[in-house]
C-alpha cells in the first residue's frame, strides 16, 4: 500500500509539530508573544482610560499642595444701601455712611500652622495616585495574560488542525486503496461506504477546529487592534520560558508581586491616612490674613453734600492673625474616626480572604499542572504504542490478515493519541500560565 511510506513520513512531521522545543523556535515564540502583549497594551482604550486617572491624581495632589500656599484674591464691588442712618444736630444732618459704597481690594489668606493636617491630605492624595498606577498595571497584567491564553489556544488549535489534516489525508488515501480493491473485487461496497462516512466525520472535525481557530484570531485581533492572522507560527511551542514554581515559592513571591494584593496594600495605606485625618478633624489652626484696597465713605455726608473724590476715597490695609478652635460639632470627628478605623479593619479581612483564595488557586493550578504533566508522560508512550500498532496493522493488512475496519481503527487510535498528547501539553501551558499570573510574574 502506498499509504505505508507516506504515513512514516507524516509521523516524522507530526513528531516535529508536537515536540518542537528548539532554542530558535523558543526565542521566536517568546518574542512573538511579547510583541502581541505590547501591541495589546499600547492599543487598549481601557488602559488609556485608566492612565487618565493617574494624570488626574497628579493634579489632585497639586490642588492639595496649593492649600499650603497663600490664597490671594481681588475684589471689586459697589453696594447701594437704603436707608442709611442719619443724625440731626439743629439744622445740620450728619450721614456717616454713603448710600453708594465702592470697594476695590486685594486680599490674602495663609494658614500658618494646622498641626500637619494638610500634609496628611497631600500624602493621601499621592497614595491615591499610586493606587491608580497599580490599577493601570493590574489592567496591563490582565491584558497580557488574556493575550497569552489566546496565544496558547491558537498554538493548540493550529497543531490540532495539522494532526486532523493528516488524519483526513490518511482516510483519503485509504479510500483510494479501497476504491481500487473494489474494482478488482477484493473489497465490499460496505468498505467504501464506511470510508466515506469516516472521511465526512474527519472533515467535520477539521471544520470545527478551523472555526475555533478563526474565533480565537478574531478575539486576539480585537485585543491588539489589528489583524492577527499569520502572526503566530505553526512551529511555535507551549513553553512560557519561566522556571516552574512550587506553591510555597509562588505564594511567597505573590506577597510582593501579586497586583491584587498590592492594590489592597495601597488601599490600607490610604485608609491609615484617613484615620489620621478624621482624628484631626477637631484640631485648631492658625491663619494670617491681610488686604490692601481702596474704598469711599471715609468722610461723613453733611446735609447730603458729597465730599470730593480725593477726600472721600482712601487706600487702606488690614492685617490679622486668628486661631480657630472647633468646640463642638455633634461628635462628628469621633464618628468619622470610627468609620475610618472600621474601613481599615475591613481591608485587613479583605487581605486575609485574598490570601486564602490565592493559596487555594495556586494549589489547584499546581495540581492541574502536575496532573497534565503525568498524563503527558503516559500519552507519549501511548503515541509510540499507537504508531507501532499501526505499523503492524499495515503489514497485516497488506498480507490480508486483517480487514479495512481494523486498520481504520489503528489509524483513528493514533490520531486520538496524538490529539490527547497535544491537549496535555496545552493544559500544562495553561496551568503554568495561571501559576505565573497568581504569583505576579511579568513575562512580557
């Protein structure tokens, strides 16, 4: 049968597909994945939106810092007052305030000392900006691992398509052999119908895989903002290029690298400042104020006569210092302090809950990885055995010892063994990816 030699060639080809671990292929895989992640991060509108929050936070800090500087304002106004009090002395009417009051001045107010309350507000504003930056990094991390999941899904599907194409070609070649033998009277119509059904089933599975691949490329293209077709080589492999971590090692690294935990730590620092701010709600402050301006009304109106402008309008100054001491506000500061303390206590429970879920998810991912690794070792033996079984089946079929149905079963068994092996490789990659995500590893 001509199928024999061709199949030996196809086995070598598939072996290269399933186990391509060369350094060159690995470097290409790493750079391709990193390039896709960078493209997704640069394109993502959601990340750009979050980055605006960082810029807004910087300006909010500047607003808080401006409170440490003098506040200067100018004022120009005119006020009409009716009636105005008058005093009569015999035939003389004396009006001490004019009906039309004009005023133009420049005033300044400066808090000399507030027991550090404004500095704490500035610290809180800076910490909120840091929280926004952590949010941006968390979003970048989410996009990176989403791209990586799609990337490995595409690799798996592309390799599965190659395996399925080989199966389809084998069925097609087998069908030609059956057709020739049918003409010679060495086969039955049943054999031909059976091979046609098998071909249609294989063709249907190939169509499903191609549809799955197209959907994955559509999702990846939407993430990077351009057509991703053809960007992932068919010889790309599943190795992430990062050393395996134990659950304990991953958990330890997560304490400093996991962005969800870092977000909670940032929030705790903000809550700490909020407690201090609330506790200082009843603190006094000392402020200085000064003004310089021009106004009328320095001379009284006698019998309604308006003085000359040069006599009535004068420049004046005011300078003062005041101490403001809150006395009673219905225990507002105390209540706000309790709220701030409870919020911080709640964050501590959130950290505990996150660590609990983190430890559990790490153990699950590690278990999935080891299970897939063990199964992969078994599947490699199964593939070898299926290849050997098919070789024997081909020889027996050639000698007329077995039927077409039996050799078809051998071919199907090999295809299923190869796909199973591929699935375990994919499962190992996804489990390792999850371990790296949970531990906070940045691979791009």
